[in-house]
C-alpha cells in the first residue's frame, strides 16, 4: 500500500508521496485535491493522511476490490484522528 499526505501550502493544497518534498498533485481547495487524488489512485490501494489547518490528522484509505467481489467498485473509507 502506498502512503501519501495532503498538506496546506502557500498556493492551496498539495499531495505528497511519503518521504517526498515535491508534490504529486496540487489544487486550490482540499475538496478538489481529494477528488483528484481519488482519480489518480483509482485501481490502487493507498493510505492518505490529511493534515488539517488545526494540526489534527484525517486519514483516507482508497481500496480496490478484486475479482472475488464484482459487486463493489473502488471505495473510500475515512477515519478521523
């Protein structure tokens, strides 16, 4: 599973792969960035930690369901911390 983080930047919001300083994608709003991240990571398993402006973290897990579950498509699971 790949791990990413989303942080606020001076120009909006950016998503970084774990241990990288160069953003993978950028957007003006957090909602826009989450939508773009879901599209970019479609078909992959990933964990995304979102650093909110108040310093708390929110975690999203993008999961792809394999052939044994044909009735499910990609699903986003959200956990707040």
